[in-house]
C-alpha cells in the first residue's frame, strides 16, 4: 500500500500540466507524459481539457475543449483578455517565428533582445507624447508574454535576452492569427 505522502511520476506530470507547459528539457516529466499519454488524455478529457503533445517541437500542454452548441463544459481557468499591446506582441512573435522557421539555418531557437521586442511592437502602436509611458506599456506586454510562457528569459532574471517559445505556434495557429489580425485592424481603425 502506498503512503499518502508518496506520489508517483504521473501525479507530478498532472500537476505540472495544470500549471504550465512541459518541455522536453524537463526529462522526467516529459518521459512520464510520453509513457502515460493515453491515461493523461482520458484524465484531462473528463474535466473539459485537451492534452496536446508535440514531440517534434518538444512540448506538451492542456487547453480548454471548445464545443459548438449548448453543451456545457467544466472550466478550470478563467479567460483573460490580453490587452491591445500584448496581443500585438504575440502576433509579431508568431510572425517572427514563422519567418525564422522558413529561413535556412541550423538553429531551432528564436532568441530576441528586449530592444528587438520593443521595436517589433512600437511600429504598430500609435505613438503618444509620453515615450516613457509607451515603453512601460510595451515592457508590461513583454512581462505578460513571459507569464503566459510565450517568452523565456535566458540567463539571469534581469537578462535582456529572451527565447520565443515554440508553443506559441500551437496556441496561436494560422486561423487564430488571421482572426486576431482582423480584430486588431478593426480596433486600430476605431482608435484613429
């Protein structure tokens, strides 16, 4: 009989997937997900979640199942709006990732500096009379993207170098990207 304080590898995989994506670099949890994929998929499906495992890109995460019609689904999280600047940042990052993947080269990691991220976003944000506030708004969007797991600081916490996480491709597919672009265009037209 198992002691209540002894938890198996499956419990750690479940707990991690509830909190954040799992990457191939987290070898123990990654291998547990691969080995117990069918069980984990059934478990998450019972609570309205879908387990996504992309072995080629090296990540796994859960997302809310969306059904058409009147059927109710359990939700484990709230939908949160990103805000205009954070949405622009994610669209820019997704397009940068697509360009990076299309370009010849040996690297699989897209790494950008905070300055490059700011420049990406500021070209789409209407300039105000307060450049410091504009920069803070963009920096806040960068922090939000980090919190959501789309950007990862490389090195020390205050490092100026960030990796664009490949999970952005799964969370922000081509159809969602086009939909968001259309909404941003409408939003931008309403602001002028």
